[in-house]
C-alpha cells in the first residue's frame, strides 16, 4: 500500500501528538524514519514537524527534529557566548560591513549583536557613527571606538542575565528616535512563527526598536532558524534582511525566501 493511501487514516492532530511523543523519547528522529513509522510521505512529515515546531513543542533541525523542553530557560549572556562562536563572529562581520560612515544604528542585546559590536570597532575606516543600544556590555564593547563612534545607552531597568536595559524608562528614548538600521537579536526565526524572543521584558524593547528603524536586520545563527520562542516580535514580512550561518536548515531558509525575506548566509 502506498504512503499516500494511508495518510488520511489517522487524524492530523492525533498523528502529530504521537509524533511528538516519539521525538520526546529520543535524542533525534529523522524525517525518513517518521515517514516509515507513520506510513506517510516525507512531505507530510515535514509539514507535521513544522507545525509542532511552530507550537514550540519540538525543535526542527536539518533532516529531522529533536525534543524541546516545554519551558526552556533563558541562558545568561556568558553561558550563550561560547555557543556557535565562530558563526556569530562571521555574522558580526557581515553585519558590520553594512554600516557606513555617518550612519545611525540601533544595536540590540545578545551574543550575536555583541559580535556585531566587535566587528564595528575593528572597522578603522568608520567614523561619525552613532550607535544606540540597550545593552550595557555592548556599550562597553563599543567604547574603544569613541570618539569615532558616539555610543548612546537607552537607560531603563537592568536585567542581569543579558546585561540589558528594559522598561520602565527604556521606551522613553526608543519612542522618540528614528535610526537608519537596527541589528536585532532573537531566539527564533520561523516562516510561520515570525521573529520571536524567549522573555517578555526584552521583547517589548525589541518591538520598540523595530518601530524606530527604517531598515531591520535580524542577526541569528543557524540554530535559531526554525525555532519559535515565547514572545512574538514581528512577522517575517517586517524584516528587510536575515543574516545567518550555513548551519541553518536550508529548507526553512527556502521557505523564508519564498515569503520575500532577503537572506545572507555567512
């Protein structure tokens, strides 16, 4: 019997729940294995996995899926700094290459955007650049470039996990500025789920950043492509460019491109 002739036997909702249970019992499950296990086509398996990932119930990776904790804990800046460090450095250099002398930019918090800050400092050709940031550590990273750069910290209440500044008061500055380019960090970029973040206080600041910028650039290493985190920041259509790494799932990248998103893979 062909796979297509039995796909309709089990309702999609029940099939996905069973699929989720299988994934949660293992470290990694391939698309091909799920196709054989459930008697459905690989196309249908990918659709099911995409839906489960959209709900935050599994994590999509190249060739299959892995379990995802129901309440993923936010890692500190220091814990995240070593993960995919080379990829983040490459993303940082690609992002910094977009900046010209005289530009005004917004630099979000996070390890990838901190890599952007380092790459900006390394560009000795840049001058008269105004950088606004909500990250204390990012401001310190940028400090060696003063007086070539003017570094403005938004102000607000300090969150120690990311050394970030949030409301109250963070929005006072962001609601009153217009900048050329925003380099935004996130925890997930997904065709259906959009751009998302793991915690709510920073998510509100990020939304204000999006509203303040004419060009919106998302910087996210490949592990975040296809993930959906707690707080929705914006739809894919609201982003001008995604800079990511070669470890990103190519099928998800293709779906993002089909929605009109420009992607730069480092």
